[in-house]
């Protein structure tokens, strides 16, 4: 390849130089004389001799230089020559412009131009320079400065390069021949105007026979029909771009095109089996999943989406099927309860169909499939079933105990038909007013009923299988208590009225009404009359208004107020009876007060008995309340006085009960200036106490004389003066009720006396020179047995 490239460069160079006359050496030439057939008279000299002007001019040709020169010598470009150069070395050639002196050098004497470096046309296609011929000795310009161009001839030194590597493309599967996939582009950096160095031709190296490429445009197309994504999805195609119009010796570049076949809906869904079988317990809850089926579709994405539906069933409405969109499964759901004893098997016909069908592939076949599903119901031990969902029973409120008010019935729905035992849920019958027969379900009452107390009772009856007590069921029973006429009518409220002392005969005093807790079917009808014992001697009469009310009237004579002073309140007995069977009646009392009234009949004054009755509390009650309050106050005062006079118990009850005690009075003391509050010298010299000096931290004893307590028994101690002083001060402080609670610390370190074992310390035994007898340790019991073994032996034993 390198040898062919060098040969090609040499051939091009020879052709360029041979195409120019003089091989490019006549680049600059100076000519003398005028044009043929004419003389240029420009004037005369001083002697009248005519002058002739000689014309000098530059004749130019472009210089051409081959790029990428590989020779060892400098590459010859051309020659500059002036007509004024007579070969005597008086002319100096000067070159300026782009690359002068660095890329291009000129021989000052001969005018030969050489290139000093390899040139690349892709970097710079031409250079503009300026040439000038001057006299070497006088530095005068023989010719004016002229411009010329050195063009770089292109050679095929750049291979085509693709704009991407790799290319990614997608094309639908099953596409027709010639379907465009993607267009690739390669760029050649060589000169497109010179030869075929930049003319690129595309060809396919890998990917046949599936794809083809247009040699001029680089457009890739499908070349094979019926390419199936489910068979092969990805293809790798290698495309070559070659310059020199694809001729031998041209440079080339390649790229890879990754082509993926996109999915189309060209495959129908298919069940993997024609018959599916599922087993379901009859206790399955509604809405539960019975089974899951799946149809297979070779397509992907939305082309694989499918819909399931039931097209036939021997149990209409029992089941339903839906599509799980994430997995494309058919989910069968229970819609009605199952019963093994009634129907033990169901058969469904299921159809599946694609959701998105491409009309282009209708000819492939129907995009649906069918399958049969058998659902077998499994027997489950079920609880008893009541004949009704609820029961309503009625009973009269005067019914006797153990009266049967109705019955419930339940049976085992299973084939074994187990016996049923009945009971009442006591949480619904806390008062145990009803019961049910365990065998036949008869409901009866245990206690007397009262409709006025509760008109309805709601209980639950439980049915349990004998063979399996865990199988239970419940049914609500609503019991209505029917009314009987067992209550006598009474006044609707306690009636109390007044009448003026000068009331007229047959004057209406009060209208009253009655009430009866019973509820007869025809409504209430009450009858009113005076009691028999008051009918003949009453000052008042009653009148039945025939509307469950009565009116109390004054009798046919005036009431004498003076005659009634001794009795201002009348109690009129009224008998009320109902019209039901058996008739019930009661005697009620109407209270009537006789008062003084004005002419308009307004009450002005009633007698003392009436006022006393209206006063509320009597005088005796008020006196009793006042005495109770006084007694309570006396108890409180006495309790407070006893607490103030209670004496403090001494800290040390007896000589045998001496223990550490800390007494804190919560006072910080007088500070540095208080020099009289405590003096340590007093502890050492009690006689030095000044009797007349008073302490500033306690109340003076002149106002509150101290109360002396009996002196405590003396305590034996070696520091007698200090101990006696402290005990004396402690006794004074305990016996002085006026001492303020200043801070004070009292420490008692006395162990007591009278111990049977006395002191067990070994400090005193060190000073004793005689032998010690420890035999008594064995008499102290098992707790001191170890000490008795250690010290109670003979001397010989200890020495050994």
C-alpha cells in the first residue's frame, strides 16, 4: 500500500511539472525592448535627440506543490528570474509573504524556491507570497514587488470517516423489502474538486441478506421479507465507505449499525392447556380468588395485552374473571356462596383475546383462544343453619313462668346431618329472663315480665353441633311483651289548688287529668267519682268531663271563712277507674286550700297553717342544723388546742436506747461578725460562761422562762467536762419551747452499756499480758462456733 502511494505521488508530480512550459522555471522573466512594429517615443533630450523608453515587466505562472512529500531533499517549487539578471551576481532575489523563510526558501542569486517541510493541503490549501528583485550593490529595486500563489496539490491521504460509530436503529418486524432503516454518512477530508479523492461509495460488509445499503446515499434498507422478532431480534450490520469512487487503491472506513426489530402484534394468545381444574372449599368467602390462568403471547408490550371473559357457564353469576394488567393473568373470583351439598362442580368456558389487534395481520388467524375450566367444590364441616335469619315472638306480660313463647329451628347442612343443641347467649340476656330447650329449640320465660319496664327483649340463640362443638351459629330473637290491664289509673301529677272563702256554688276550682301506664288497643277511657266515705259530707264535688279529665267544684252553699279557720286545707278523695277488663281503679287525693281573696278572686291571704306549710323548713329543723354547725366548730377548736399543747417526746427514750441522731434547724448562723453565737472555749471551760451576756441567735430567757426536764442519767466518759457540757446544752435546748429553729448539729456516739458480751474489740486485749480464756465463745451458740474453734483450743493445739 505504501509503495503504491509513493508511485502515485511521483506520477502526479511529473505530470504537473511537464504540463508547464519550461517546467515552471519561467516564473519570473524580465524582457527589454518595445513591442514589435512600433517604437515608443517619449521625448527628446537636450540636444534634440529623441529618447526611447524600454519596458520591463514580470511574467507569472502559478506554482503547484504536491502535498505530503516524502523525499529526503527539499522539494523544489520553482525559479524566479528577472530580465535584468545578466548572471554577474548583481541581482538579489527577495521573497516575503506566508511561510517565507520558514516553509519556503529562495536562493538570492539564482531565484530557486524550495519547500523546507512536508505540507498538508487539509491544513492549508495555498500560500500567498511576494517577490522582489533588487540590486545587490545599490539595494535599488530592479522590478516592482509582485504577488504570486503557491497551491498545494491534493493527494488521497485521508480515509472516509463516519459521523457516528456505532449507529442505533429500529425497524418493525415483518417489514416489506426496501423499508428504510437509517442513513449513514461518511466524510472525506480530501479535496472534492480534485480527482476522486473525496468521492465516497458505500457498501455492506456484514448484515446480508437481511439489509442493503445505497452506494451513493448510504441509506440502509431491509432486503429480506418476513423478518420475525420472535426468531431474531437484534442484527449487527457493518457498512464500509471507500473513496476514489470505490476504485482499487482508495482508502476506506467502516462503522457498525445495531438494528433492532420492534414488535408488532403478529402472534395471537394461546392457552397452554385446553382444560384447567381448580379445587375450592365451600367455605370460601365472596370475592376470594378461586384460580389463575395464563395465556401465552410471543409478542411484548401492549401487543401482548389480552382480555379474558367467560363465554359459558353452568352456574351463571357464580364466578367472574378479570385481567391482571401487570402479569396478563386471568384471575377467577367467587361472586356467590358455594354449597357442596347443593352443587359440587362447575364448568366454565373462558375466551382470551388481544386488546390491540393490527389489521395488517388478520390473515394470520383469529387473535383469540378458548379453554375449559372445571371448579370442584370441596366439602367443609359447616355450622348449623337456622331456617330464618331472625325470629319475632310475642308474649303477654302476665304470662306465667316456663311459658313457651315460640321456637327456633336449625339443621346441619353437611351430609352427616349432625344433631344440633340450642342455648342462649347470656351476654344478650344478663337478667336470665328467658331460656331455650336444648333439644327442640323452644323458647320459654324464666321470670315474670313487665311491659311497662321493657316492651322489647332482644336475645341471641346459639346452635351448636353435637359432634363438633366448635361449629356454632347465632340467630337474633326479638320478643315483644304484650300489654294487659294490670295498672290502675292515677292523677297525672300531684294537684294542689286554692279556693276563696266566699266561693260561689258550683264554681269550678280545678280541672285535673289522669294517666295509666297501660296501653289498651282502643285508647284510654277514665271514670272519676268522689270516694264513698266523702260523698255525703264533702264541701266539694267532682264532675266527669268525659274526656279523661274531671272538674272540682264548690258545693251549693258558701264556705264560711270563720268556720274554716281551724281547717284551711281540704283533702278531697277522688276515685279513678278505667274501662278495661279487668277494671282497675285507685283513690287519689286532691288538696284544696281556703284563702282570702279580693273581689276579682285574686288570693290575698291564707291562714297561718298555709303559710307554715309554704315556708319550707320548720323552726325545729333550722335549730338542729345550727346546733350541728356549732358542735363541728367546737371539735375543730379542741383538736387545734390539743396539737399545740402536745409535748415533744425526748430523743433518747431510755439509757438502753441511744443511737445517732442529727438535728437540723435550717439556719446558716450569724456569719463572721457573730462572735457570740458559739465559742469553742466554752466547751473546755464551762465555768467561763458569763451569766449576764445574752446570745443574739436565741430568744432571751427573761421573756420565756425555760421548762426544765428531768436530767438524763450521767454517761460515763473520759472527757467528762466536754460530755457533761454537751448533755447540759442538749437538755436545755430540748426543754426550751421558745428556742428558735437555728441550725445545730448534735452527734451521739455512745454505744450504750449493759451488753452481755461486753466489748469484743481487740484493742484492750493488746495491753493485757496474761493469757486470755476464750472458752466462753463455745457457749454463745452456733454463730460463734468458728471463733470458738479458732481461739477456744488448748495452747498446745495453737502452737502446733
